[in-house]
């Protein structure tokens, strides 16, 4: 007589019934929240939850085994929290797409998550349609920040920029050259006006198709602009580009 496998720590499912769905692993320590996220995501025809884990330590092994397209990772969990788990996962596989989930918008957690390699940051009370957009955007290689989170990020870097500017003014008033350690070097090649438009939309979390639609350009042209922006900012992905843009005060 066979034994029924335990699902208390992780759960795996197949993806039959949908053509090339986005494979998602949910990492969340609260069972009811996992059930809710899974139920919401599986209302779609293009997203399938293929695994669940209750903490970051289990998630690392599960993700290594299942190779999901997108990971929904809770920030606060026992044993190994989501930020450290994301750091280890992205270090092992830099192409892994991770969206951090949280019930609060702590600035410390936001920047720690982005630094760990997460490409998205989403509040748990997000509307289902926005969650679908987040998963699809991250899967497509875009950065996605909840609007409330994006405002905090922009405000933080705006304050940081103003602080550096004021410090430079104070140094100049003392007769020094005004070049503090915080000052970033100038870009070897400045961004064009069109690239600046694309960059602003990129920071807002828009996908390449959304950028193309808003600027009334082809998808191929939008992709070219994004690629040029990454090259000029000397970064590897859209998340890093968004952070660089805000640190430099470009947006």
C-alpha cells in the first residue's frame, strides 16, 4: 500500500493543460496566503504554480530542482528570510526571475531586495490583475515595482541626490573643489532625448511592448533603445538600470 506524499513543506504539480505556461514557485510561510496566491494565479491560462515552499531554505532546493520561470518570494519567513534566499538563488542563477512579496513597504527591505537581485517588489494586497502583470512583466525580463514602492524608491534617490548637492555646495563654500566621494562619474556617452523617455518608462516598470505603445514606436525599436540604455549605464539588466537612473537623478 503506497504512502501519500507529504505536502506540508513543499508541493509540486505538473503544467499539463496549458501551452508553455509561465511556471511559478510560491515561497510563503503562511499556508492560507499560499493557497490564496495559488488560487488567484491559476485563474489565468498562461500561469501555473508548479511548487510551493514555506521558507527560504526549502525554496533554494526546490527552485534548483524545478527551475521555475518566476519565483514569488515572501520577505519575512522563518529559518531563512526571503531577501537572503533571493540573494543566494540569484547568485547561483543570475537569470532567475524573483518577485518579492510583502505586507509592508519598508524602505530597508525594498533596497535590500533590489540589491539581492529581485526584479520585482509587490505588496500582498495587490489586485489580481496587477499581480498577473507583475508575473508576466518579470518573466519577459522587465523590472516591476508596485506603484507605492516605486514612489518610495524615487523619493529616496531624490533625497539622496539633494543631500549630495547640498554637501557639494557646502564644500565649495569652504574653498574646496566640491568633489565628494558620493559623486558618480559622468556617463561616457550621454543618453539621447528618446532614450531618456524610454528610461523614465522603464523605471515605472513598463514592459518593452508598453514602452513601444506609449511612444508610438515599434517593439524592435523599443528593445534597441533599452539595450542602448543598458550599455550606456554599464549595467546588466533593467533593475540595475532603474536604480542607476535614480541614483544619478536622471528621472
